[in-house]
């Protein structure tokens, strides 16, 4: 199905799975729509610049549950347009009260960085009216929870490090692994005070133990990635840990296709 939109690029992963990408922004953010027979799941809601709900309405009329990989500004921008929102229990307070240590000034600066004013005007987006979503989630998630869409089952995997309540979502039947900001082809990081480099290393090892992964679907940049890419990131993390570098302040470690910033 073709989708017409001035901001989002919709890519089909399969007949009932879509990547909704914001390539006009420097972060190249991806959200994902998974359609079942009873309901649909939206993994993250992106930046909040375009009208995500309008784009999704062209793809499904199913009720949509939002699963939040983590509560960072570039993944919750469209949350306000949805009634049913889920987040890991360790970040429900972030969703309700805001992201610790991050000012609205910094968020706004990053949100419109390198996006032409003509595009923002065309989308009727006004940065002075922007507000970061805050609200009480419909429910909280824990490690190994299963979300059933009727004919599709999604497993929640708690993968802290990038943030305390970061999760990945795994669909065993199709071998889809949605990795949020734990894994993508770019600069992976766990250097903020709210991050944990050791937990990050452990989380990468955790998802690398999954036997069947057909597609790795990240929160940013190139998609899909492969299980071999997961293995390369895991190997790098294990090397850094063995050298005593899995700690805050050890710097940026460059491995070519990706960097790890502790």
C-alpha cells in the first residue's frame, strides 16, 4: 500500500510490518508498525515533527498499542496522539515527570537541528509550541512479558545500559529483533549519568544469545541489520570489558561500521 506523507518514509518489512522513518532529520529515526488480527503495535513514536497518526491511518484501522523502547525525546515525540502506551517499569516515572538531566532547551535545539525552516513551515510545526510528552502509561512492562496481537506474539527483553528501562522487542516466529538504541549502525553510547556501560555490555550479550534472528530492526540509521552485525558489536563490547574500558569516561572506541562511546 502506498502512503502519501511529506515527512515520513514508510517501508514495508513484510505484508503486516512497516518501518516508519524520519529521514529528514539527522538522527534518521525509525518507528515500527506491527499489525495483528486483534490489534496493532507501534514501537516508538519518533520525533513528534510530522503527523504520525495520519500516516498510520493509511496503513491500518486496528487499535494501536504503543510500546516504548525507552523514554528519550526522539522516541516519544508522538506519544500524545495515542491512548494506549506501555513502557518498562523502570522508566514509567521518566514518562510521567520528564527525562532526568535533560533541559527543554537542549531537546528543542536537537529537534530542529539541520531541518530547513521551509520544511517545518510546510508541516505546520512550530518549535516554540513543542512540548515533550509527559503522561501516565497505560501499563508497565517487565522482562519476558509477551504481547499477543492475536496471530503475532512479541517478547519483551529488558536491555538496560543506554537507559535503565531500555527494552528490545523480539518476534520469535519471524525472527524480528527490534533493538531501539541498544544496537544500530552508528555511534552507540552509554556515557550519560543515566547510562550504565557494564549493563550495556551485558545487554548486548543477552540479545546475541538469541538463536534465531532474521532481521535486526534498529531505532536509527541503516535498516535492516544482520545477526552478524550483532555479533560484531558483542565482540567489541567483550573486548572493551576485558580491557577494563567498559566504564564512564573511557572515550569513543571506533570499530568502523559502529563506535561505542563510554
